[in-house]
C-alpha cells in the first residue's frame, strides 16, 4: 500500500456567484504534499469549465492514520460496506456507525 499523504480537491463554482457544485470536480491523491502543491495551479488551469470558476486545495494528513487499514475494495457492493449516519439535533451533532 502506498503512503498517501495529501489529497488535491478541486471544486467548481458558477461565475454568477451561486453555490458551488456539491461534488468535487476532481480528487487526486499524492504521496508527497509538496508534489500536490507543485501541481495545484496547473491542474486548476487544465480543469477549466465554461461559466465556472475552479478552486482547489491540497489537504495533507498523517499517513499513519491509514497504516493499519486494509485496502479499499471498490468492487464491493455498497450494501456490504459500512456507512455512517449523521444527525443534527439542535446544537448537538452526533454520528453513529451503521452496517446494514
């Protein structure tokens, strides 16, 4: 398993000032945070969309968080994957694990 250290996340927002699109335009993984930062401006420029402004950031994290986790199997059916249920009750936000 590679040592994932950063994610580049690009989002697209209409130039008219409306809300940004809810799903990321692109998500790219990097083993070195400096590589992500080096590629950021060029990747934003290559991701142009008519009528959209592209924003991006490199988000680093401690790769040790993933060290003991197994690889993600994208071929699994979503029904067999664990998901999280998040509910917001007044000022208190709670999250609970859910496995169908």
